[in-house]
């Protein structure tokens, strides 16, 4: 808990307790001499397969910043909480961080379900949440900085590429049963139809589901020639393994995914993903000195020479540096000041140059597509030449020249129109 100094002095009983308990002085002094932030990811449960790495990348960035002198000469202190792969737990932990610990920023969440669970807390308390995961868009909040890809940075390149370069015209859309996969499917359908192809199925299994036999059989008998996967978490592992176990191969019927990354492929075994595709702004295979150095530092940090990096992990890392720059620009670590300070912030991240769009607090990112190989790494087969402006409402007609989400908020009239 962070104590308010004026309340501390006003309350005699609390003052007496503090005199009797030196740790109160220690904690109050620590709060004054450092900047506390919340780190909220699932360290347990089915989503921990991904989220532990996001917490590690966040901690690594903070340790690097502290080693270089901190922020405005102050070290960053982490208040770490476990979302336990459960939206209700996420909401409880977010409330603790914002109300009791009084942190000015929280870095957290992987799924849209957990982000939606905590969003009311940050909006009601006017606090700030940095969200590192690619997501479905259709959100416009002044209390969230979004550093993962939105659909125009992940699907607007992917669907046309699949149709043109792979020659696929019949899509079977499959996902986990919650908001992200369902909203991404809406975007997929619009893009599929706009590019002269068709979707023949749109199916879901519960998040964490591990029995994929029936679903894969549906895919086999559907007549599709490509699978568009929005499957999330450890279900990805079960899905790809069952896909191969039923005799399906990616050279004839490829899975093209919006979620499957290096970490899921490492968990399932690369042989189950060979020949499949994923669209992300970041892949471990990006061949730059900046990225190679990042991978090396991350492996050293987690003490694992074979650890893999991936898009949400990389966003978790660079968003801490965007936050640092925002605090230094603002000159103070309050949510309101940081929010203003982060607008327009730029950083040379492992994926390339990134920038926070002042209009909507989403991030310019470079779309890429990779095909997975036997070594568990992607070969980048398509990449945009420069970062793309983020459009969270692209599926509903939003363009850079006609923004729905602006600094003033969401223009509902445009959305309805």
C-alpha cells in the first residue's frame, strides 16, 4: 500500500502505529523515492503459457531502465499481481493496484476478455493501462495505450495475401469462444468477401478446450481450402496436434493464424506447424542487430538459452520504454500527465520503428506474414515497407482520413453510419 502523506499526519492512531512499526516509514520512503507501477498478467492457469513471458519482458525492460538510472532519477518499483487466467481475478487485482496501491500505470493483460474486465476500473478511476496484445479493435478509450496490432495491421494484409498468393478461396474460420476471436471473425468475413472469396464456416470452442477431434473432422469434411485460426492459449497446441493427427497437412490445407506464435509452436513441437502461416508485426526471425540483441538479452534474463520471443512479448517490452519517455516528457508520473506525454512518442523497437498515434493511443506497427519451418521459426514471406497507422474501426469503414476514434473520443454517429 502507498500511504497519503497528509492523511498519515492527520491520523493520530496511524501515526502511532507507524512509530511502533518502522516498516511503515520504510514503505512510505520507498514510495516517495521511486515510481511504482503495476504488472498484471496470468502467472498461473491455462493462459500462463503466454502471459508469463509478457510479465518477464515487462520486468526485463524495467530492470534495464533502472540499471540506466531509472526515470527522472528514480527507480521503478513493480507491484506484481497474478490474473490467474480469469477475468474476474483480473478485475479484483486491477482494483487493488489502482485503489489500494495507487499506482499511476498498470502494464497488463493478454486476452481481450481480461482487458474488458479491467477497463471499467481504469476509466472510472481515470488511471492508465498499457495493453500489449494484438486485438480485435472496436475500442476507443483514453485510459488505455494499445501497443499490439489492430486488424488493419494484421488482417488487412493477410486475407488478400492468402487469396492472391496461396490461391485459396474457401475459408473455414475457427476460434476460441470469447470476444477477440468472434470480433476478428467479423473482420475476416468482410475482407474475405471484399476480395472475392467466401467463408463456409465460423466455429468456436471454449477457451482452454483440449478436445479438438470433432472440430478437425468438421474442417476435413467442409470443403474448405484454408483455415483461418483465431484459436488462443493452450488450445492452439491441442488444435494443431489434432490437425496433423487426422492426416491434414499445411501444404494442402494450411492453417493461417492470427494468434499462433513462436511460443505456442515451441509448446506443441514445430513439426505440427510446418508450412502454416501467421500474421504479426513481430517475429523472432526479424534479421536486425536490434532484434538479435533483444533476443540475447531476453534469454539471459530468463536464464534459458532456447527461450523464444514473440509479438505480444516484444510489445510488452517496448511499451515500458514508451511509458518512460512519456513520464520524462510530462515531468511527473500521474495518469493524466503520462497519457498526454505518451501521445506521439516514438521508439526503435525490435520489430522496427513504432509510434503512439496521438489521435487514438494505438501504435504504428509494420505488418508482416511468416511461414513456419521445422526449426520452430518463421520465414518472413511478406512485409510492409513502413509502419501502418492503427485503425481500430477499420472493419466498420474507418480510414486515416475519416477517423472514428479521436482524442475527443469515439464518434458514434460515424460508427452507426
